[in-house]
C-alpha cells in the first residue's frame, strides 16, 4: 500500500518530488495507517457513547443536529440565472501577486488599491475570541471553495497562528500543519495570514532563535503567505527576530504595534501618540512590508483611530497600514470606518454570525458602510449573505463552547482585557468556581496590570496579568497586600517568570522593589530572553521522535513538538489510540451518539463507513469496562470501553 500511495501521490505524478520527498510527506505514511483507522474510529465512538466528549464545552451538547446546508453563490454575470460553479476553487486573487512578484510588489499593490481591503478573521481570531478556538478544520474545508470565490478580493484570510496551533493538537486532535496544507489546496487565490507572537512563535514562551526561523520557513513551505508578527510587550528586540524570520522565509512581513491606552485621552500618559510614532519608526527601519495596528482589546475609539492612523499615514505615505480590533465595547465598526477614512489600507472583519462582542466587527456592516463611500472593499453583499448562512449553522454546532457573553461591555476601556482572553477568563473563572466573581476578576485584572507596571496586554503577557488577577481573587489580596507581602507570597509561575524577564522587557521597565521581592534569588534576564538559548538540533529531535512514535513523524511534527512538547506527545498518544479523527463530522466528534443513530463517515476518498450505535452494555463483572455494540457497514462489532464515570 505504501508504494501505491507514493505512485498515486499528486506531487509524484507531477514529477515534482524532491530528495527528501518521502521523508517530508506525511500523507504517505498517514494513509498507510488507514487500514486500522476504522478500528480506532470505533474506539473513539465507543468511548464517546460511554463517557461523552472529553472536550465538551460548558454549555452542554452542540446546538445543531441537522446536516449543514452549503450555500450556493449568486453568479455575478447572471444574478437571476443558475448559481456560480464553485466545484473548483477560484484562481484569481491577491495571492497571485505574492506568488508571481513577491512581498514588496504585493505591499505596493495593496497601498495603490483605491478602496479598502478586508482580512476575514472567521477561521482564526473570530472563533478564538468567541468559541475558545474550537473550530475544526473540516468546518472550514466544507466552505473553503465557496470562500475562495466570495472573498476573492480579500487582502487575506486569517486562518492560523495565535491559539489555533495549540488548541488544534490539545483539544481537537488535529495537526495544525494539515489544516494549512489542506486549506491551501482549496483556496489558492487568497493570501493566508497567521498571527505570530514574535520570539514566542505560536507558543507562550521564548524559544531559541533557530526555532523561530524554522517555524517561519516551514509555514511558508506549507502555504502561509503573511505573517502578522507582534510582541506581547512591544519589545522591539523580540519583534526584530520575528520580522527577520518572516522575511527570510519569503513571507509578507506585517509587523505590529500592539495598541494600549488611548491616544485621544490626555490623562493616559504612558502609551501616547508619540510612543506609537517612535515605535513605528523602529519597525519601518527593519524593512517591513506592512504595518499592523493590533488593538487586541478593542480600545481604539474612532477619534483615536483618526489621530493614530492619520499621523502614521502622514509620516509614511507609502506604508500599507492594516488595522485590527475587537468589538467588546461595541465600537469597532465605527473605529474601522474611521481608520479607513484616515488612510488605513486593510481592516479586519469576521463574517456576521461570527462577529461582534469579543470578536471582530461584522463583515456585512463594515463592507456595506464602506460601499457607500469611495472606499469599497470589492466584496459583494449577496456573497456575504451566502457565507453567513453557512456560519450561522456552524456557530450553533459549536454552541457548547459559547462563553455566554451576551452584550457589549465598555468597562474594557478600564480593564483592557484582550478579546480572546475576555471569554477565556470568564470560562476559566466559572470552572474554578469563581464565576460569580467575574466583576471582581475584572477589578483585580486592573490592579494586577498596575502591579506589573501597566504593560501591553496580549498573549502571553495578558496571561500573566490574568493569572495574577485570579491569584489575587482566590487569595483575597488587594494591591496593597501584594506589595506588602510580596516576599512571602507564592506567586503563579507565569508571574514569576514575567518578572524574571522571560517574556522580554516591558516599556518603562519592571517595577522595583516588587520585581526583586517576587523573583528573590531566581535568575533575572535583562535583555532578549531567546538570545542566550542554545540552538536546537532538529535532526536529533526528529530521530528521537521517530524512535518514540514511529516513522510517520515528519519535519513539521518536529516544529510542533518544539513549540509544544507535552501537547504534541499527548496528541501522538491520542492518535495511537483513536487515529486521525479529522474525518469525523463535528456533531459526531462532540456529542454522544444516540442509540440507533446512523452516521456516514468518509474515512478517505471513496471509502465511507455507515456506522450505527446498537447498544451500550452493562459494566462487565469484575471490571470497569462496558461493551459497546456498533454496526459498521452491516457487521456488528463489540468495542470494549473503559467507563470513566
Ligand atoms: C494570540 O496571540 O493568540 C492573540 O490572539 C493575540
């Protein structure tokens, strides 16, 4: 079967193999494993029938039981005629410029475009901010070709990075690289964008420099186009590394200034307009292609957007500017319109049913408002409606991960919690039994930020402030208590590491003597944390992983392991037991099957299993297992399952 896989592989047929093709092509090995795939799938479904889903959210079962309807797109050439043929992806879009002429030409064309362009965040930040990052690849795949047509004029689709990398392996049991590769084939025309945490890659900590170069190179090789590179403290030394890695990899480098405070408010004196202009000067000196303004909490009010983007535009007339925000307070649509009017080239939106609140502003609202100005986005109303029909259903499917945020919250202007963290902290707070004290957590978050020295708050620095706040709530500590007893308190490790300098240097430095009181005799780092780290030996890691997990380990697995060693190992353990579940429709992945329910699961091209849960047996005498009876293509099998209850 291996030889068959090799001889029938697209790349092999096209005669485009390279010397390490076999080594670098996971599907060859993964498909060999398909022989026992059905067996493993039954083990998963059996476990689900007995124990329920291990990743179930706090809100019960998925809210959609019906088949999802895939919308048809209107044919613009014949609106009243038959729908557009979307059986093949659209080939025309902004990515062609990147592929044919490179990142500089792309940046120039974006700047010269007379309207405003959009980035759609639906596949990344929207679900990170609303649904705990739980969106599975299959639910993007099912709408990918339609998206390639509907959003052909988009600047990019944000579909990777941020928390998606971690959550894909940790909770969804998916390979994040497979997501990138699979979607790339279905959307060849729209640039793919990832959010990268500079020297923290897609993790929560600093890595040796060669890990960041390796990650960026692999990302481009596997289909990524644009890197939005930020640092969680706006620490330039960390950013420089991420910028260089993105450029050396051949990607479009969109370097980011994270936005905090309020430039239009004279009482906010730390992060002023001058601070941002000076920071942009530093970024520009690195030869970036695009400037990103990352308003991760949704603090940028329209007047502030006008001032900030207006000032940058005046100073740098040729620099493309891309603005990102969150709608937590309900103001982001107005701010994106103000940013566009002040000279932004690209604004971030999410499809309507995945927009608003802690997510990005609505695509329909922003595009239709811009349509009435000189700054149209080239995205059609009818297409937005069609995509939205799909995402309305998908959002229901994932309703178990909703964080129960029901309304806007302008208190964000005080606590400055990033959109993704807002829902996440609410979720965590309720799991720790602190749910009723949500207001208290917000209050302590403000105090924890002050104790840290009023830092930029975005992953991972926001996690430090969040952990600090939760620590203060659960130990009933005021800010004064912390200052008074800092030498004796047992702080969360993320807080200690922040004060040691493991994330980098915050603007304005660390508050003293608090720093010394918290870290005590532990080492302190006063420069770039990754600078002193030994480079990694990827070959050695690969061979160790292969001895541990088998020959299917490829180079991108090594990169996953480097970013998340423990998560990767657990993910491999899961694969060993249950196989690759990416083929399983989300409803069956998340919820207990009902007895008698028939599931059609296509495990590979041309091979569909018809599965029916027949019965769940009693606990076997003297054991803790039950037999689950499952019919597969007409044949009944007993699957022994450990009852974890
Ligand atoms: C992330 O790094 O995950 C953000 O969304 C900021």
